[in-house]
DNA sequence: AACTCAATTAAACGTTTGTTTGAATTATTT
DNA sequence: AAATAATTCAAACAAACGTTTAATTGAGTT
């Protein structure tokens, strides 16, 4: 009878359910949401094949659980950091960028998991091209976007609303792309570039984006 | 006997084969490479289900044909534009950014297809997270990356090799992300932002990236 | 007109997918 | 201890997938 107790389950959080969430995140990070089968997940979680449908209802709801568990706290932290910024002092634009970037870096470094895996999963969420994923991610994003646009325009008054929105999008893209692919840079550059740590990537991202965010307008 | 004539086919370019390539590009742009089935492709191309395997050998080789047809000319054009730049004059950094961006914008605007669809397909190639795709795309990229790194460091001598590599990656990410998602910005911004044309997006991208590329280093 | 070979077709193949079922097991409550 | 609910399990399900096969068509050549 796996239907009636759906609601009582969502609060119980069985050990199996948590293991499924954890293993799913690991596998999704490496291969994407669609490529990972329920059989691979349940085998790695040492659970039965039917466990996902029992605990989450469907694969899609499992994905939703993984995604929301990941992006929710990050967006909350972004808003919290943004509120702490003194928008009057010089360097406030860099603080805005940091408020957008650092919650992701923090979460990646804090977790017991490996940095890269967390970054890849986060990148798959933020810059997904699957509407089923983006609809989940973008649900919370309008508030974040609006707050960051307001902050940016307070610090850089010469930026129009349209341009501010675009620049937030550019920032998200640069971050998501580099978070996912930075480990490949040593190969593509044929050994000429090596990123020593996630922190060094973060520093260069902040440097690059701060300049872009505060750039003057063309005309 | 679909094996022996494989090479004679690749030069004949049947009407069916071209239709398959065209339809595949359209469908891949909208839904991604994996989500589009051979049945959907062949139905839209008014061809038989077996046509893809006959003309291309497999679905994977069809994807490879679509990808290489798309990214090859763009990278060639990038290198051509880069060679034309006078690296001594001021504003050379912006020219470098334009040499990276404009080949994509040109190709999107030139094609008979709709802008957005082309942008989405291009974005799926450039910033793919599927190793089967990235291995195709990145095959030509080391040369492009190296040339752009060299040009950037000539114009901005204070940038180290590592940082130059990263900034190219940031640029690619900002471009790919915004090319794919810019039509969603009007929804996410809840009507507060609307991108009038692909050209306006291009102009803001150039403005943003030029500032980021030429930014000073942190210490 | 007979032959040749590329191209198309309909049908079936074997896998893999997410999901469902009903019984067995374990845990919790009465 | 008995009864009830929650969880696990093996097995099977239908659907969708890429691929293959063998027969058929059609144009170009000998």
C-alpha cells in the first residue's frame, strides 16, 4: 500500500530514503539526471529497485528532491549575504558578486563530498537545459534576481534595469560553466593552465565578474 | 548492404541525408540530443526509421555530424577574425571578445532558421555536459584557446597565463548560458526585463566581457 | 531488356527504461 | 502477544529505445 501514507513518509525520513538522496546526488553529478537509471541508484544505495517509487513516488520526484535540497539553501544564503552588504562603500559591487558566488563555494567546500562532484551537480541545476529541471530551479529565482538587480543598480546607477538583468545572467553563466568544466582546463590548455584549488577559481571569478558588473554602458 | 558504400555515400549527400541533418538540428536544439528519438527525427524528415542508420551508421554519428557542422565553421571564423585585429591600438581587448562572440551571432542571424533555435543548439554544443559531445567540441578548441590566450596577454600583459585561460572559460560560459536562456529572462524577471533582439544581447555581452577580460589582478 | 547497386521500406529484434504488484519481512502500536 | 502499519523484496509489466534484417523500389549502366 504505497499510496496512502505518502504524507506521513515525507516527514519520517527513513535511512533508506536518505541514502537514496545521497547516492542520487553523487550519480546525477557525474552523469546527469536522465542517464542515471533507478537500477544504478538503488544498487549503489543497497536498496531495492522499488525503493525510489515507494519513498519518492517517481524518479521525477526524486530528482526534484535532490534539486530543491541543493538550490534552496544556496539562494537563501545569497539573500542573507546581500542584506549584510553596505551598498555605500566602494567595493560594494564586488560584495554583490561575492554574495552570488560564495554560497555555492561554501556549500562545495563544507560538504563531506568531494568539491568537484558538488560543483558539477550545482552546475547541472543552475544551467540545466531541461525544462523539468529549470522550472524547479527558477521557481525561487525571481526573488533572488530582483534583489540582486536592485542592489546592483544602487551601486552602479548608470546601469539600466534591462542591462542589470542581463549581467546577472552573464554572471550565473560564467559561474555555472566554469564550476563544471574547470577540471578540464588542464587538458584543453594542453598543460599550460592548471587550477590549483576551488578557491583560486573563485577568486578569479570574483575579479572577472566584478569588473564586468560595474562596466560602463556603450553609449 | 549498408556497410560497403559508406565512403561513397559521404560524398554523394542525398536529399534525404541533408533533410535528416536539418531536422535533427532543429529537434536537438529544442530538446537535446538524447531526448530526441530516431523515430521523431525520421518522421519529421519524412524518411524511414532505418534511414539514420543507413546514412550515418548510428545515432551517435548523426549527432557528431550535426555538432561538427555547427562548431567547425565558427571556430575557423574566430581564428580569422582574431588574425585581423591590430593588437596595438586601444580597444583591442574588445576586439578579442568580439572575435569570440560574433561568429556565433553571425551564424545565428545568417541562417534561414530562427535565431533562438540556432542559439540553443550552439549552446548545447559549447557548454554540453555530455562527454560524448564535449569530446567532439573540444577537439578543435585547444588551438582556439591558445590563440586567444596569446592575444589577450599581448593586449593585457598583467594577466598571467592561468588567469587568461580562466577568463576565456568565463567568457564561453557567459555566452553559452545567455544564448540559451535569454528568452526566459522576461519570465524570470516577471516582465521587468525584455531583450529586444539578439544584437542587443550581443552588445551587452561584449560590454560586460570586455571589462572582465581586461580587469586587473587581485594582488 | 537484363543487370547492378544505392536507396527505401516494413517488420521484427533485443535491451533498457520507469513503474507496478502482491507477498514477505520488519517495526510499531494496541 | 496479538494486531496493525510501514518497509522491503523478487518478479513481472508495458513502453520506448537504437539497431538489424530481408524484401522492394527505382534509376543508371552494360
